[in-house]
């Protein structure tokens, strides 16, 4: 009886088997790479990324950063901004009654939309206004440039109680869209926070803004 040895698989079959094993290995490696990528993405999704701090707008309303001249002259210390209902504060309580009433009506409606008003500066004494003007001259380098931002005590609507500087930014956005309904109008294009009462605005809309206080005829007296 002759013993026959099993023949070896044909070469073409060995090649196909090797290619299949290689393809399987590549699939396994690809699956591992995808799994690692998904795990990294999930970790990043759970990580809190802080939002960039908003750029603050110029504000000289407190008479100089970190300066506290005393509440009685209308100074509002940094971080201690009252609402328009805090009438015990001179900066709020000494505002013109009609302006204050319009502010309180607007603030009440804004609260329904989740928006709160804060007073950065309201009524100011003449002494505080003068200090602010001198601070602005020192900051801007000339009285001409300072007058674009700070009026004299004789011409300031803050000293007479007819102007208020408001914040934060959501409140300014709310007022920019709806303030006219209450007669509250932004007076100067370069001061988005400065509002005065214009009673006719509810019917006619707010008047055109001045570019800055130097264009306001009231500032030239």
C-alpha cells in the first residue's frame, strides 16, 4: 500500500488567506483608533471651557476706578451698583421724578424678560462732576478730548438729575430696542449707557443721537 502525503494548498489560496488576515488586522486596528477618538471627544465634551471676558466699555461714572468719594455726592463704588428702585441712594433718589418713574416702569417690564437694570451713575453733585472732569483731562490728555465724555458741572445732565448711566450689557440691549416706549433715549452715540427722558419718544420715537456731548448745544453754555 502506498502512503500519499496531503498536497500543500495552492499558492493562490495561500495568498488569498494572507490578504484576508491582513484585512482583518487593519479592521481591528481601525476599530481601536475610532474607540480612542470617541473616548477623547467624550472627555473634552465634559470639560468646561471658560468664556472670554467681555471687553468693558469706557466708564468714568464712579469718578475714577476704585475711587470712593462718599455716597452722599452720588458716587457709586465699583461692585455696588444700585437698582432703579434703591431710592434711598442719592444717586437714584435725586433723579428727576419723571425720569425715575420711567426707569422703574421699564425695569419692571424688563424683569419679566429676565433682564435687570443697574445704575452705574445717576445724580451727581457738582463737586463730584468737577472731580470727574479733572480725572478725564488727566486720562485723555486734553480738556477738548475729555469733554467728549464728561461735561462741566454747569452743563451736566447728571448734576441736574436728568441723566442716568445704566448697565449691564443685556439691559442696554433691552433698552436699545424698547426704551423709546418709556421715553428713555440714548443721547450720545459714543455712550451706549447714557439715557435721558424724552417724553415724546413714545409717540415719535427717540430723536437722533449726537455723536458725543461736544455736539450737544446744552454743553456749550
